[in-house]
């Protein structure tokens, strides 16, 4: 049987858990899913460990009961405004011209790439290879099996706040679960959902969440820029609450989800929205066009900052592959039309169907699950994106094992010599 994997997507609005396994067609088969409202976590990090543990536990219980499995290890998808990325390069050389590049050589190159000071209070979570140069050959995508003397690699490193990761680690320790690794939700979604053709022509993924918006930009097949903005859909809820002062925040959230439209021109001027609030005696009325204008104003501000990040990659107005939207904020009606109006580029919501095999589909194939599904899909090849182990660590285990065996045999020999009268040749 193929191995069963588990992923936990830690968001500030919801915690999502997926359990699944790869199928024969290279897709992922979802066996169980669970969601729970996020408690004890906000845009700054973990505020209350106990409450967050309860949220994770609730989502885990749903997924494990549905899949009839017991899990011990999980991969964790995260997003945080302080995620940082930087470019680096590394070079390794070989004594012979006919040297054939092996996996060990690529691992040595990756380790050279991270042999640099880590920014204060941050921890490395990703080492993403971009391109290689082998002697005179430039922009080699996969040098494995090729021959040369000098191998150079370009990598993109991603760091996360160390305190945030430590707090999450403590949450899973209380649940008796081992964390296999932390990954960036937006980067993994971009790697899984954007095709190589799109990455060559120029494409951006905008992951729109409750408290953050991540931007991932590709061109010429390489990652060009990554950023996390501390702006999310919760700002829209606050704006609706301020504009309609007679409603509570939870009513504003319901209005945003059920009646919100991103582009005001899609709503007729005379359309009236009637709704009741808890404790209200009569239904309240508001022009639906006014509600859309409030939402559009905030979205335009958020996408203005998104445009600035795309401009840093030099690709504004040159995203020939288009802009793709993921996350819960991508569910807003008319948001593709607004983005096309603002950017002059084609815009699409991500489609998870190509990643999903037979199994759970309902409630899974939605932009809000893009991070969870993408991580579950990418686990078999995730080693390529994680920090490598030091080369010497691979040789420690056999040595330690050999030393341990020698110690045991020595103790047995000493016992036989000191306690039993056995001829020396038999002891030998």
C-alpha cells in the first residue's frame, strides 16, 4: 500500500486538515478532511497555545474519523507576514572532467547554498533550486547525469519567524504528533498549481487569506519574487462594519461572504438587500451597489500593493500567463473581473481538479483549500524544497551503529572471560 500522508494548514481564520495518499496517475487521493475555526492565533502569531491546540485537535478528529486512520506525523502549511525570501548561489568543483553529476553532488551544492548567516530570529524552511550552470552550459534545469568540472546553482531561500515555528511545534507536541516540516502555503500552491508553461511565459499567484495576501511571481521558468503582505479579507469585514454601523462584526462577515461583489459595476443601481440581524425587530435595507462599492475600494487598495510587488519583479503588464487567485478571499464574486480591470491581465481562480484523484472531492476542489491540497500533492517530492542535512551527518549513523555493535561485542567478551571458565579459543 502507498504511504498515507497528513497535512495541517494553519490559518488565522480556519485550521484545515487533509489525510490522503498518491494514486497510480500521480494525483492525490483525499481520504479524510477536517476544518475548525482558528482560535488562539492571529496575524502576529500564536496568542494562546491551549486554544490553538483545541482547534487543531477538532480538525484532526474530523479527518481521522472520516479516513479511519491514526496519524503520527504531519506536514504543516503556514503563512506569516514576516516570511522572507532571498536569492543565493553556490559553486562546487570536481577534479576530473568526465565526472558525472550525482544526487550527492546536488545535495553538496544545496548545502553550500545555505552555508551563510541566517537573519536574526528567523529559521530557514525552504531551499528552492532555480537553475544550474555546468561549465559553459547555462540555465540547465536538471544537471543530473551530465558531466563537467564546475557546477553552479541558484537557489531561493525562505525564512520564517523562529518564535512562531517554536510555538506551533509545542502545539503539535501536546497532541503527540511529530512535525515533518513547515512549508509556505503560497509557495507550495504556486509550485503545484502553476504549469511549467505558465511559469515560462510569466505568471503570478495571489493567495488571498483573512489576514495576509501572498504574491508569488514566475518568469522564464524561475521564481522571480515572493512576498507576504499584512493585508487580508478581514479588512473588508471591518469596512462593512464601519459603513453599516447598525450591524455586528459577525453580521458583516456573513454579508461579505453571501452578498459581497468585488466590482460595483456588476450590480444594478436600484437593487436593494434586505436582511435581519439578531435582536432586530424589522428587516434592514441597504443598497447592494453601496455594499459592492465598499468592498471594491478595499480590494483596490490591497491589489495596489500586490501590483507593487509584481513591479519589483519587473513583470507588471508582462504577465502573459495571467494572474491566478487562491485562498478564501478568491471566493468573492466578481473578483476576477476586478483584477482584470485593474491589471489589464487575464485572471483565473485556481483549479485543484488536476491534482485530485478518486476520493473526497466535495468541499475540497475550492480555492480556499489550495494550500492543503497542494501540500498533500507535493509531499513525495518535497525534499527538493527543504533545507539539506550536512553532508557529514549522513556518515554518522553507520559509524555510530558500528561503534555501538563493537561496544556490545566487547561487553559480551569481557563477561565470558571474567565469569566463565571457557577456553580462550572458544571465546575468540
